[in-house]
């Protein structure tokens, strides 16, 4: 699911750019927001995965210290 958002951001960027070139940027410029949101979802999701892994490692270290 992580790379789904990255692929969606790239796909949306390419499609919106193509449509903007063929039909005009004034009409399609707003749709870059959706590509930006998909990229933001990728970044946030990756950050949360790294954060969760660090937390799990911390819990494992705490558990080993108790033993």
C-alpha cells in the first residue's frame, strides 16, 4: 500500500500534465493538488512505518532489560 501512493502520485502528475498541455493549464492546474495529496500520503505513511518500527524496537529492548 505504501508504493501505491507513490505510483498514484506519479500517474496523476503525468496525466494532469498531459491534459494541461493538450487542453490548457488554466483548466487543469487545480488537479495537481490530487497528485500532491497522494505524494503527501506516501511520505506520511513511510514516516509512520519508520516510527512504528523504532517504537517496536524500543519495546523489545525494554522487555530484554527486564529479563
